[in-house]
């Protein structure tokens, strides 16, 4: 299984910092999926990517929510709730990664969850605040 997520300009939220963070996320998620597909021998890569994701979640969500506050985005609380849901799901995925119960199941879970997050959240909710900012500022 070789899942790869790719960035394209249609995913832009028209803010360089946030777009760059989204691009970094894709790179790291791809690294994580690749490492998991390689099995336990790639534990160092998995640890590095999970460390990145821990920092990313805190930094990016804070930056994104601050951006929405600065632009008086009316659906900020709804967006914060989406972030909170992702954090909870991420914690569950991280626990499962460490158990290595089934790498194939984990790859499918990550592909489905992260793919859905990428399409629904970044391609939907994030694009919604980007459209709001573009329209009002």
C-alpha cells in the first residue's frame, strides 16, 4: 500500500503561513504512512513524524484560530470544535500506532481519517474561512 497525499493550488487558503503549514503536514503524513508501511524497522521515522504532528497540531491550530479571530470569522467556535475533534482522534490513532496491533489496519485507518480530514476540513472548513476573509477583507 503506497498512499500519498499531494498539495495543489486549489487547496490554498490564501495565507502563505497557513498554506506552508498545510504543505508541511502533507509531507509529514506521507512520511508517516511510508514508515508504517515499512513496519517496526522505521520506528525512528515514526517517532520523528509523531513529534512533528504533536508540535504541528498545537502551532497550526493556534495560528489558524488566531487568523480567524483577527478576521472576525463568524464560525470560529465551530471550527475550534473541529480542531478539538481532530486532536481527540489523533490521540487515539497515536495510541494505536504504538501498539502495532495491525500495521495494515493502521494504514487503512490513517488513510481514511487523514484523507477525510484533508478533504473535509482543509478542503472544506478551511476553504470556508478563506472565502470569508477574501470576501470581507
